[in-house]
C-alpha cells in the first residue's frame, strides 16, 4: 500500500510511516505540532508504544510525510486507518448505517486526528519553508491511500478554520460542531471572574465550591515533574473504574500517562482530590502555552459537585493563576454554559469515495450547519455573563 513517491525535481517525496517513532521527534514538532500537546510527537508516540492503538482498538497508524531532496521532513499529517468510529468525537454512525443498509462497507476509513482527543489543532503540518503545494500534496496522497486501502472515506477532524477552508475548496464537505470554551480576560483571581457573571450564576458557583470544601475535599495540582508513580497509578485506577461503570472502554494505559509525564512534563496537569487523606477523584488535563485542555476524569466516591470542582473550577483557577488564555474542557456538555463556558464552533471535513454518498452527505451537512447555527445562538442566549461583561 504505497502511493507513488514524487520524482519531479523540487517536489517532495511522499512516505507513509506506520510507526511515528521512526520519525525524529524534533522534526515532527517543528512542523507546527509543538504548540499543541495532543499533536506532539511524544504524545502520538506514547499512544502507539503503550498499547492504546493498533488492531485491538481499530486505529492503525498511516502517517503521511513529505521529504525534500536533502531528506528533511517538510510536511506531515497524522493519519489512521480506522475500523470503527470510537474515540473520534465527530459522530458518523448514521453514515455507517446508511452504507450497511445499501449493502456497502463503511469500514475501513481513513481519519486524520489525534486519537481520543476532541481538540482543535492543525492536521496538515507544514514547515514554514516547505513547497507551497505541500498541503495539497498531503490531501491528494491521503485520498490516493484511501482508494488503495479500499476505504470508504477520508475524514479530517477538529481542523483549524484555515485548514477547513482549504479542505472545503478541495471538494470536501465541511461539518460544524459545538464545544463550550472559556476565555480568560486577564482576571486577577477567581473572584474577579465571578464578578463578571450574573448574580444567580455567581451565587450558584460559590455554593457548589463551598459544598466541596465543607465536605473536606483537598486538591493537589501536579505536573509531570511533581506526580510520581503512585499518583499516576491512583489516577489510572479511577479513570478505568469510571469508564467501566458507564459501560465504556478505557483505551489509555497507565504506561501512556507515565510516558507523556516523562517526555513532556510541562504539558500535563493532574488534579487529585483527597478526602481524609484518601484519593477519591482525579482529573487529567493537557497544557499548552496558552490553553488548558480538559480530558479525563475518574472518581471512587460521590460528593456533591465534586465533578464540577475537579473538572471545571480547579481548571479555571489554574488558568487564571498561570495566565492561560483559554480553557477547553472537552466535548459536549450544555451544563458548562452556566459555569462560564460559551458555545464555540468546531470543524471537520469529509470525503467519501462513492460519489452518490458524498453528494448526499454534503447535502445533509448543509442542513445540519443551519441547525447548528440556531443551536449556537440558543446556547449563547443563555450566557451567564452580565450584559456589560459578556466576552
């Protein structure tokens, strides 16, 4: 399954890499992945090396890379051959059902994404001095690989606005989603943030935080330097048990968390909640230079509002104290609006090899976008901020 390498003078050579560890980490990060912890070489490599991907979970790495005549990496795209739709957070199960009803196979498909991570970041990674056509070469190579793999489709998930525009211009169908994000307006402290909210919302947040404190919950916030093996083992047990209670599949191994804590310690945040000196809950986040990304949570005991405190208020306080511009707490969750998180568009782009299905889904997405615009407006109308302080 090898698309033809480019031979034209001055045109980069294409290579498909099935193990990202075979690529120099610094070279990958220098393409633009560095500022996004979930796209860094260390993160993606840990997923592969610590048993979080592969045939068992339906994610087979097929990373696209472009190399210049000096064998220098100039562009790349994280790409996976998928045999399910788990861990993507851009839901296409109805599309798979439509294929099945028509006697066709939807899987395998090709997906460009950071596995299990619904966060926006570039998927067309291109060096500043790369040939101008590099992004289009990556897209063309991905479509050719989809054809050779007999994949039904190609999906670019949580793309940036600029990438989405480029992909749409190339004929892919744009999809719009919604997440709830918080923006830091240089708040001096948590109370300064609360002062921008309506009185009712401000009082509710204070009440929720007070109940957690009165229950005797104590929090520790640790980065990769501060968290030890016991801390990660505690978190992983909470993470796994919570997935099992809700009938989910915990795909991330203890080895994965410990690996990224070692390789990118400044990019991880572990929030441990303890009661009577015993851990009862934990939240895991990723940290960039300007954004906190909420990712996973687990608990072993019920305390009123503990989830809100561990997953939202501790993160908001962290952003304010460290001067981070944004907090993206993950997918879905209308309950986040009352706590200061406002609706934000997310994007993906889709190409289906079967022209009939591509056209039908493109029409469907046209209608879906109209509905999403109404939904975003409706959620914005419930903003908790005072009229004179809306971000």
